[in-house]
C-alpha cells in the first residue's frame, strides 16, 4: 500500500494538473469573453477544443509511451501543457487563446494515457488496483473542484492568473515525477502492426459500458462549462454563486461516492448503478421543470445539481469498474478508450449546447436529459440483473 501511494500520489497530482486545466478558468469565462470581445459560442469553444484535442491525443501518447518510455511521454506532455498554459495567459485575442487551449489539451493527454500504463508495468494486476483507483478518483473529482478554485482566483485576481498557475504547477512537478518514475523501459522498440481484427477485450459489452460512462461524463462537463453563464447571466448572481453551486455538487459527490462503495459491497454493483441512474433521471427532470417554468432561482439550480452529482458519485465508480472488468486483460488500454470517449463526448455536447445558451437553462437541461437517458439505456442489463436478484430472494 505504501509503495502504491508513493508512486500513485505524484502521478495522480500530475493527472490532476491536466484535468484542472480543463475548467479552472471557467468562472472567468464571461469577463474573458468581454475582454477579448468574443462571442459566447467562441467562449464555450475553449472547453470544446481542449476536450477534443485531449481525446485525439490519447492515441499519439499511447504510441509514444510504448516506444520511447513512459517518462519521456509524461515529460513531453507536461512541457506542452505548461507552454499551452503560458500562451493562454498571454493571449491577446480569442484565436490565440483557442490555439493555447489546443496545445494544453494535447499536453494534458500524456498523463491520462501514460500513467495507467506505467502503473500496470510497475505493479502486479492485484496491486495496481489501488493506484489506479487513486488516479481515477482524481480524474472524476478534479473537474468538479477546479471551478471552485477558479472562482476564488477571479474574485481577487485577473483571469490570466489561472493559466499561469497551471503552468507553474506543471513545471514544479517535473523534477518529482522524473525522480519517482525513473526511466521506465519501453515495452517494445518496434511498433506492432495494427491487426485487422479488434482486440479480444474490445467486446460489445465493454463498448456499451464505455459509451455509457462517456455520456454521463459528457453531461457532467457540459453542465460545468455552461454553468458560469447560467449563474451570472440567466440568474443574475455573481461568480460567488457559481462557487457555491460547485461546492454543493462536490460535497454531494463525495458523500454519495462514500455511500456508493458500501452500497455496492453490500448489495452489488447493480444496486449502486440503478440508484445513481434514478438520481440522474430525477436531476434531469428537476432541471427541465425549472427551465420550463422560467424559475431563475440559484437554490433550485443547486438542488438539481447536487442530485446529479450524488448520482454521479453512486454510478460513476461502479460503471467504470464494470467497464474495466469486461476488459480484464487490458485495463490500461481500456481506461484510455473510456476516457477518450468521455473527452470526445464532452467536446460534442459543449459545442452542441453553446449556440443556445442565450435561452437559459432549457437547452442545458435538455442536453443533460438526453445524455443521462442514453447512458442508462446503454446498460439495460443492470436492470435485468437487479430484477433477477430480487426475484431470487422472493423464492
């Protein structure tokens, strides 16, 4: 356990910096758009282009890590992340900012690919679970926590500071990661040719669970990207309201995640997934009702968001665990596929909603409803298994 933490904590911190880059700046989005004289759609595009480049970079970093070693891939990605962050901080216009976000996303992708592969190479299959769980927790929670820190920054400092902070932390972690990771030898010096057939672990069951997780993750970050506009423009409160929204969401997630682990251990993964699915449908219904009634209430918005995040805490870990269990021979590659799909879904959902944000909560609520419904319908066996278990107990 000590060895897992000694390696897992700095690697999780490195992953956290990349994920923090995704949305730390979001509370400053309205003021940033005004200063750079950009449209709302262009502002939302800063999130979409980051996620799209992050998704596409997964394949390139996996190739580089296999051939040149995990350390070189991680170091190169971290330098790219820092360079992109500095470019964002210096950006004189929206075009420059979008280029910086593209570079940021490419750099952040290195850790999300190389870190799971490194853990699998350093530990046995059983021992790697703890370290991977730590990294997976970071990837799930940091996007929710980031805007809270970002709100504190924008309340007292210029929005550019958030990008400089990412660059400074990324560079500061390089010596620590270099010392701990060491020069891990590449798994193979020559690329294996792509086979015509898909990998044995790439089953339809795994694909469905991966897409289900991606739809849920996309709903999460699409909402987070849209929330600054909803809070400041639609409801009319300050950035502090956005911070409160995120704090309540993070709190609900953490409580539900702790309860979800106990629920899954006692009643099975299906019960946790079903309970989370129910909360997600309830949250979508609450958002749709508020939007349809035109109730511009921060309290109602917070209530629906807290319910959604509680559903994420119950359902997210169980869904990821089930997806990876279906690819037991290649958990590292499977995790990369899941996160690639999740980042891609976030980019698509964010840009799909962006042109309609002037209409307020309704397009966001509609997007959340579509994504959570899709996520639930992709894994109907959870309902069947739960029903069978319930029927067996009745006999």
